[in-house]
C-alpha cells in the first residue's frame, strides 16, 4: 500500500492557509455570544448615540459629553459604522476589533516571511493567535486590539522604508502613527521611541538622511489635530481637563484635582486593573504566556547575550525586534501605575522572538514542531467551533450575570429611568442604555437609600454587595423584588 505523503504541510501555501483559517475561527466564531465587557459596553453605547444624534465627533453617553475615558473617537467611528449597517448588537460592535486583529495575524505572517522565512512566520502567527491576552483583546470592544495592529504596521512601514529604500512607506508609517494616536491617544507616541531606539543602535541611519522621513511627520497632526481642535472649540478647558489629565493620572497619578467631580480615580485604578508592584508585567507573562514563555525567555536572553555582535555586525532585524519588544516595556516599567493591557502591543514582537527559537532547531525537529502545531491548531479550531471555549473562556464575562436583568427591564415603561449607584454607573447605565434603551439616575449610596424611602415609585438596580444586603434587610417591607441574579438585583420601592 502506497504511503500518503504529508510533505504538503511544510509548504508556504498550506501553512499560510492554515494560519488564515485558524485566525478566522479564533477571532470570529461565536463572537456575539458573550456580552460586551465593562468598558466595551460603554464604548458601544457611545457609538450607538453617535448614530442616533448624527454627531460623529462628540462622544455622548446618555446624552452627556464624555471625555474622561481619554479615548479618541476612531474606535467609536468603526463601531458606529458597523452598527449602522448591521444594527447594534454584541457581534456588530465587536466586529471591527476582531477584523483588525485578524488582519494583524495576516500582516505579521507576510512581514516575517519577507524578512525571516515562512516557517518562522508560521510559528509567529500561531503563537500570536494562541496568546490568551491578545486573543481576548481581539474579541473585545477595547482599543488594545486595533492599537496593536496600527502600532505594528507603523513599525513595519518604517523598517521597510529604511531597509528597502521605499520612501513612500514613511508616509504609511506616519499614517498608522496617526491612527494609533486616534485610537489610544498619547500611547501612539511610543512608536517614535521604538524608532529612535532602532536608529540609535543600528548603523542604518538612512532615514535621518531622507527628506520623506521628516515630511511624513506632517501627516500625523493632519490626522490627529482636527478632532482635538474641534472638541476644544466646543468644550474648552473641560475637554482638556477630562481628556488629557485622566491620561496623565493613569500613567503617573497626577491631575486628581482637575476632574475629581467627574472621575473617582481610586475606583478607576481598580476598574482598569492598575497595579503598583514592579514585577507585575513579569507575573502576567508567567501566568498567561504558556506554552510560549520558555522560548520567549531564551530568545530574549540569546539576543541580549549577543548584543555586542548584533550591534557591531548591524543585524538589523534583531535590533528591530528587540527595540519593539523592550523599549515600550522599559517605558511601561518606569510608570508608577502599571496595566497589563499595555502588553498587547508587545505580543507580536514576543511571537517573532519565540518563533525564531522554535526555528533554530535541526530541520528534523522543526518539521516535528510544524506537525505538532498543525495538528494542535486544527484540533483547537474544531473544539472552538463545536464548543463555546473561547466565548466562555476567553471573552469577558463581567456582564454575563447582570445582563440577565434586561428581559425584565424591557417590560418596564420606556419613560421610566433606572436608579443606580455611582460606583456602578459606567457599566450599569451603559448596559441598560445599550440593551434596553433605558436611561438612568445615578446617585451616591446615601441618596440611593433616600430615594428608596420616597413615596414616588422608582426602579432600582444594584450589585448585591454588603451595602445592598443591608438595604434589603432594612427595607424588606418596602422593597418589591422584580428580578434577581447571582450578583445583581432589580427592584422597585
């Protein structure tokens, strides 16, 4: 009996096809099953209100301009466009982020194939797809997914322009820097630090002698300034204080006094998973970057050990990927507040470094690794299709419990507003607005309790924390329960 040859699995066409299929399944399948995340539900509501008001410049939340999220409008625009066409749902508002994250895998494969080889490209792509945090952000309504793509493309365009002498790529570089800033504000400027690091360490400084490198910088303010100027014209210092000083505070803890009436920064630090421990990024990698972590550690160690050789012999791609991986990480490390989400832009670089290690073994071993990854990728894709592994294991589950209140909320008169507590504001108010078109009245705990005692009928929603449990006991004869979940409660007085 003639043996069936499996040599085709080592071909570039097959491996690229597999990457496309696996990435498509990972980022799109069951995309709409899980409800939007805590931040995502707020962003989705802002996009929804843009289509309702017809004002695509001002981010409104429940009819009020909102800037303390410190987010420029590019993500809102993409979601508004998708929602306008498909209708607003979990799927439609997640779709733009998933699509851009899917494209990031394709572009990574193409770039690594060109400047390394297609085997390393295959390894890097599979590693990135199965990086838990990257997949999570690629299926969530947050800025981290699109930002990772624009960050990556800006660096790719710079590298292509400086190494292949394609000057027009400098303009593409600046175009993607502009999109990065319009996605995640000042974080987009990190791209310049990576580029400066590369120019400092590499002998290839052709960019500094190319007029197009400098002219391309003019493209960034053309993309970034119009919206910011318009918002300043409309809202003046209030825009500056909310939009910029919340960003400064998130980085170093400054600016509390500017927006204390608008933002509870102690609450924000908890909400946005800020940490102060110096080792937090290492801990996050140790907890979440398996099974790739040993290859990443060895890859970085091997490159750093050969730093002198890399610089003296001008090994440009090594300098490039090290600057991409380490320069932002060093900057993140210097900030007093640390956020695990910041690692997302580094994962493509980490994937390349780990992939190089996998491709450094003997040819026979590399072929075995390819067979294993092909089998695992196909098996994982089948599991993803057949079972809600990603939608329940990777996607945000924060609203899975409170969203069960929505069917009952939909039975309430649309003119009625739901009374909620201030600490639940951004999540609860957005959830009721997005899923039920119900406005809210946001009160402090003290005023929330006072409102329960009034003779006029109101509808209330809250998480069942110690405060709420005390309220339920104190006013058990006055409160009428309408709906209750494991973590939340909906009632009337």
